[in-house]
């Protein structure tokens, strides 16, 4: 049976001037850098009297082992968008003045190929593995690091949008704290 | 359904003046991390207007204490009329923010958050008996624990913001 571990959703809402294509590029390059296969699951555009309303859903997937896959999902919702031109370092640049909502969430999937679905016996083995011997390994090796990756992506988007709150303590690993607070002398 | 106890309700911090949003949020996050809370962002909103900004953040960090008890804090941050100000501190120019800030902190305690003790009437009965009579002292102990933590967070934020009064 395919077992899914969902991670918390993160929301970013922004209203103002921003580079929409830049946000696209930043997320795409981040996913590629982290070796995620990237798919555009949905692209929806509706004409609207102020500006087009756009909804985009992306999915990044990474095969970690033969049984475990990591997924990162990103949903954009752009509305009240009006194209404007600004001058940056003497060069004209087309940007968007509007509202954007970005939702980021992730999941860890165990037995993504459904290998343990062959029979009842295998289903019981899978249940045993995920509840006892592999429980902590899945939690510490896959769920926690993916959670930190999501914080990293969230901070990157915030920085790109030049939001006031654009740094996070959660992007640091826990051992950073342990060693920073520890005195060896 | 899990039972929710409201332990701290609407503890408010109001502040007007200079601050650094990044440092403030980092400080809160550091406090949460050192106390093993998982951060959950419900909303992180920023509106940019011609002369000022509006920032609204809703965080709901949580911590699973045992298989039965879970702590949850609710931190709502509203900052209006945010403007950027450059100040010289010890000869170094630093970018700070100026605005009106309201922070609201609530704290909750959940029991049986995985709904394990509600599948059957007998389980529910046992759970209620344990909660109300046998385990009561423990429940009170955990309640005071989260109350202390919420008040500690409030004091941390207040003292952090108080530092900016001297700039």
C-alpha cells in the first residue's frame, strides 16, 4: 500500500510590484538544483477586466530510493495583475503590479510503485516496516530534511519578492544550534 | 475529536516605533526552535502601497509532548504603516522599519490529538475517567507548562522590542 506523509503547507501572499517571470525562474532553477524532476501539472488563465487571472500548479519529484519518493508542490495564483514598466539601472523592465498567492507543500511517499500491494502478506510487511524498523529513518532521513528544503524555498521566494521578512531560523539545521551554543574550551 | 484546552487567550503586545522585522521574526523562530516547536505558517501576507507596507503573519507552531498531549501556540502579527528608516548605530548605517505593531499570542493544549481514544464508547469512557480523575494532575502540570512557555515568549518579544526604544 502506498503510504504518504504530508508536510505542512506554507503560504506567501504579496501585493505590489514584482517580477512574475523572475519568480518562475527562481523556483524552477531551485528545483533543478535540488535534483527534482519538474512538471507543470496545471496552467489556467482567465481574462478579467483588471488583468488576467492565472493559476499554475507545479510538481517536483525526486526518487530517493527504490521505495521512497519526495514530492514538492507549488501553487501560484496571480490576480488583479497589470503589466507595468520600471527602470532598473537604466534598463526598462516589464513587471507586474498585482497580487500573488503562493502555496508550497510537500510529501514523502513510501512504496510509490505499489510493490507492496501484491498481496495481503506484503501489505502486512509494509505496515510492519513503516511502523517499526523504518519509522525513525523515514522521519529523520526524509521527512525532516524535506521540511527544511521547503523552508529554504520559502525564504528564497520571500527574498526574491523583497519582502520585509525574508530570513528564517528554520533554514539552519538543528546541529548548527548545538555547536554554536556549545563551548569546547 | 481531540479535546482543546485554551490556556492563554489573547495576550497582546502593542508597539509603535523602530524595529527590524527580520531580527524580530528570527528571534521568535529561534525561541521556537530551541524549544522544539515545529513552525506552521497559516498566512504570510505583505501589501506594498505607495508610501507604506502592511504585513500580516499568522503562525501556529506546535509541539507533540507525548502520544496523547500536544501544545499549540498561535502567534498573529499585524504591522501597519511600515516604512523603511536608515539609522546610524555605533557608526554603522542600518536599515530598520518603523510602524505600528500588534502581536497576539494564544496557547492551546490538545489531548488525544490522534483521536485514538474515541473509536469506541468504552475507549471514550476510559479516556474521560483518566483525564478527569487519574491523570488530572498531569493535565494540570502540562497546562501550566504551556502557560509558562507562552508568557516566556511574550516576555521575549517585549524585551526584544524594548531594545529598539534606545535607538
